[in-house]
């Protein structure tokens, strides 16, 4: 039998819903300019955050499992919008990170520099 995740949503005002995700609650709304009360991010914004968060979580786990010397990982998620109806036409993840090399693994020339 396949595993599944279950997220509950309920309306809490004319434009706001509350998502229950495990022990966490997140408000989802629209900006005032779009008829909402701006009580939380829009669903599309949370979608992009979820895609980025899922990718980042797996990337960090892979870095740890490989004992890679990588840190300061950053992901920017860009959603290209299309109209009629409004939707994402594409999603791009832009990933950056820093490689950290311990002093004891520096090239020999680097280890001879005065400190």
C-alpha cells in the first residue's frame, strides 16, 4: 500500500484559509489589491516555497550523506506566470552554494602561508 500525505484546509474568513500541515498551521490569503485581507501568502507563493523547500531538504540531505564540504546553500524559485486562466507556465530553481575546504585539506602551497 502506498504512503500518503494529508493536508487539511478550512475557510476562516471571506478570503483566508488555514492549512494544517502536521503540527503546523499556515494562513493562505490574497493581497488587498486582489480582494483579500493579506493575512498570509497566496497559494501560488506557498506552492513555489513548497517546491523550493522540498528540493532544498533533499539537497541538504544529499550533501550530508556524502559528507560534502558545501554550505551556505541558497535556492531561488521563479514561477513564470501565464494568463487566462492565471497559472504557472514554468518553474525554475536557481541554486547557489559555497564550497568549504578545511585548512588541513588545503593545497600544500596554501599551508605554507604565514598566519
